[in-house]
């Protein structure tokens, strides 16, 4: 009995709606940035304790504007907090959707491979007198082991 973890059929209308929703997301999230790995390494990271520190500091600065020079960029930092608070729940939903999508992709691939392996076994046993030897041989390349280069120890 073949494995069948998931059965998924996406209609043309559903695919069109998904593509439209993705286009809408891309359009409305056009302000998102893509960082280079070197940029990511150099940036301050805001963990849980750092976030609490940042929020409290901005709150104190907001309540004491007499000590804040205009060059500090407090208003921009306040906008950043608001944007972060608005973005996080949506990112969480997208992450969950992506995780489910990746799990479904894995399950679909596994279902395909399970059936293919069972079918290949049938070809090996029942396909001998059916003129399928050439096709079976072609398919057997999936199981061919690659030769590893033998390393010669340095003198």
C-alpha cells in the first residue's frame, strides 16, 4: 500500500488567488529590506532584554524632551517601534504558513518517492518480460553509487 500523507489539488482559480495575494503582499511590503550577511553581522541585535531596554529608554526620552537633541532621531525610533509592533504578528502568521507549506512540500515529495520506489520494485520483478528492461536500467541510475576519489596521503 502506497503512502499518502497529503492529497492536495489546487485549482486554477486558487492558484490565481494565491498569486494575487502574494503580489499584494509584495506590493504592500515593498519597504522590507534585504541585508547582506556582512551587514547582519555588524548590526546591533535586539533580543528580549535589549528590546525591553530600548523601549524603556525611548519612553524615558519621550517623557523628557528637554534632554533630547534633534539629531538623535527619537521620532524615527518611535516610528520604528510602531512598525515593529505592527509587522511582528503578520510575520508570525507568514512564518507559520511557510512552515506548513514546507512540510506539505516534504510530504508530497515523500508520497511521490514512496509510490515511485514501490513502482520501481514492480518493474524489477514484473517488468522483465514486458520490454521494460531498458527503462528499468535508466531508472536504476538513481541508485548508482558515486565513486569517491581515493586520497593519497602526503609524503
